[in-house]
C-alpha cells in the first residue's frame, strides 16, 4: 500500500501538470498575433527578427574570420547558433518590444 504522503504528492503533481497544460494552451489566445505592417500587408515580427539575427550573425562571423578569432572558437556550430538566437531575441526586444 502507498502511504498517504505519496498519494498526496501524486495528486498534487497531477493537478500542477494539468494547470500548467491549461496555461500553455490558453496563453496564446489572450494576445494578438505579432505582426508588422510592411508594403501594404502584415508580416510576422518574429520572422523579421529572425532575418535580422541571421544577418547580424553572418556579419559577426565575417568579422571573426578577418580578425582570426574564428580559429580559436572550440565549437563553432553551437556558438553561432547561440549568437543567432541572441541576436534574434535582442532585435525582437529592441525593435518590437516583445
């Protein structure tokens, strides 16, 4: 038989996971789609931020190659992926406030 403490913990975890699942489902419905008006139509701001992040990362990589800093980076793919992600989030925050 299970003790009452284990049973209470099991039901608490079930309720907490249910609440978390409901919050994840309901939260996107509370806000409008992040879109920017460009050239007469709406363009998703996250896609524009991603484009800016990729372009800035490419420019930084060219700078690193020219200064020979690229040769000492141990794991290039995770480093450049992290740079792209951080530049994307930074541009989203700076330009769109999200």
